[in-house]
C-alpha cells in the first residue's frame, strides 16, 4: 500500500519493460499513463498485458490511463526545417498538393480558412512562431511572421479564442479506445476537450462498446474549454489541468489563475483533478529537481489536487525512479502541514442514492475528525461512495473494500483512497468488518484501542440502507 495521500501518475513509453514499471510502482506510482499520440495498440499490447499480469499476481496494484491523441491541428512533414524571418510573408495551405514554395506550410485542418479572421494571430509550435493573418484566399491563408523561427515537421498550430469545428474524437482515438476497453484500462484521458458535448460523445462511444465503467478524464488545454469549464466538469469523471497546451493559448502569467479556477470547479462538483506538465522537467536530464519544481509540487498538494503527473521525466528521462522518489518525498512533506476542513460542499443533486452517499460520506469524515479515528473503511459496490469520500478531502485514510475489479482499479486516481480487493462480500456487515480489521492490522494502519469508522450502503429487499459504525480495535 502506497503511503502518500496525493496520487502519482507516471508516463511510460509503449515499449517500456515491465521491470521498470515495477520499480516505478515500488517508488510510489499509482497509475501508469501511456500517451497514444505516439503509441499504437500493436506497440503497447505487451506492456498492458504485463501490467495486468503483475496486478493479478499481487506484485503491483496499478491502474492504467490511456491518453488519446485527440483532434489537434498540425503542420505536416518537411524534408528540411523552415527558416522564417520576422516580417516574412508566406502561405498556409489546407491542400498539400498546392504547396509550391519551400516557404509554404501545410495545415491539416481545412476549416482554418473559415474559422480565422484577418489580423488574427496564429501560434505555431508552442509560441516558437507567431504569425498574423493578412489575407484569406480560397485555398490558403496569407500570413506575416512576427518573429524569427525554425519550424520542423508536424508542429502544433493553436488558434486562441477560436471555436474550432473539430470532432471530440478522430478515427485513431476510436481504434485506441476500443483496444483499451479490451485491455481493461481504468481511465481515458480525453485530449482537446472543448465542450460538455465532447465528453458526452466519448461517454456514448464507451457505453456502446462495453466500456461503461471506464472513467473519462477531460484534459483542459484550450480557451474554449475554459469558457465551457462547468459543463465539462459536470459531465466528466475527472479533470486534468494540461498546462503544456493551456499556457499556449493564454498569457503565461494567467496560467496559475486558471489552474486555481479549474481546481475550485472540480471541488464544487466533487470531481478528482490531476495537475500535469513539467512538474519535474529538469529531471529529464538532471539527477535532482530545481527549487521551483519542488515548490510547484508542494503547492499542488496544498491546493488539494488528487494527483500529480510525470511525463517526459519517467517516459524518456535519465532518472525516472529518482523522479518518483523525489515527488513522493515532496508530497509527504506537504501533507504533514495540510489539514482539510471538509467544506460544506453543495450536494448538487436530487438523486436519492447520490444524496444518501454524499451525506453519509460527509458525516463519516466529520465524525472521524471528532473522535480522532485512524481510518474510515468503506464497503464499496461502485465507484461513487469512495469518490465522494475522497472529494471531501479526508484527514484519515479511506480504505475501500470491494469485490469488483473495475471499482478496485478506478479508485487509484482519487485522493487518499486505498483499495483492497476481496473475494466476495458476506451477507452481514459484521463478517466483512472482521476481514477489514485484519487487513488494517496487517498493514499497521491501526493498533489496539484505536477507533475506525465503517460505512456502506447495501440493498435489502430493494431498499438502500446506509450503515455506519464506530468500531474500537481490540
């Protein structure tokens, strides 16, 4: 069982050896992310099969996250990088066959001709090149470079504040998600989400293809998503603050403001949130983080993020295990000074089952604080009860016991939830209680005369019956 309360997500390449994954897990990783911008079902099948095998054998307890490529906008392949000078005029075509000059650029988004306006600025390659639209022709844009730059192949194009006419998923995403369903992934991180309807489209696709239990983590990485933040949060299972792309579409000094806004919206709707991008970027090549990176992680914990994510640091970095170890130490240090007050969150629903579980969760955590309980034990039949407990930011560990594999692996992204898989629930809560206490003793979470709180919602004769108990350890 991991020790830190804030979860750690580590990115690995699709050809990563399972031995490295095991080392990452032992260092403190809870979730393995595979980036399908680069990965394919063929290239990542062996790795996912190996993770499933080590989970089944009890060597690891890892959830898996499939990060989609998404409907991004890019330039195309060039034989040689394009050298651009400030004030240079050149063309951006949407038909590769129309390219005539070496200075021409191809854009794979045909609707750019309708979506942009004259004088609008376009960002190419993450602010490496900024251009201004001078003319809109039938099959291309005429643009003016506002700075010198060198542009290589397949570079990102960003259209800040433009409502682009892109789908929620491209064909590659559909193929990759279908593969992920077969491999038993727990989460889909949906790239370039812009509206709540985008989330709904992905949810419908999952539901129609036997992936109804897979959780959707919507990545907030453009201004349109910020405009539609509330509806995206409401329809998602969780949110990722994808700072790498988000900062491109806004002044960089405003990024912390939007990060806080996203976190607050997630708290309001009881949804887990992940902080991502460059948390320990220097450790791609250096054996220790910078002071600024340490502060960034520390403050992410104080801001009550559910999880923090490593990307290049663990995927291609020289010191992947050290990066996780440093992150775990920083998280643990920050958590020593964190006391959560379980804000009186708005229950946000009239659904009887949800109201019952949310009210029960809030009462259990308030009671745990009052009597200084060592843990809250939740007998979980679905993801919702433990998600509500996590959303209230507990001050004691939440130990989720479940007989369901999907529920078990769907909780590893949530703050201070530790899931334990059991073979089968008994008919009586008292019997399950003894199993839970034995596990807590074995893990040295509790000792004699400690108190724990046990909660659950069970169906008896079709009626939901909440149960809560204060149990002394004897």
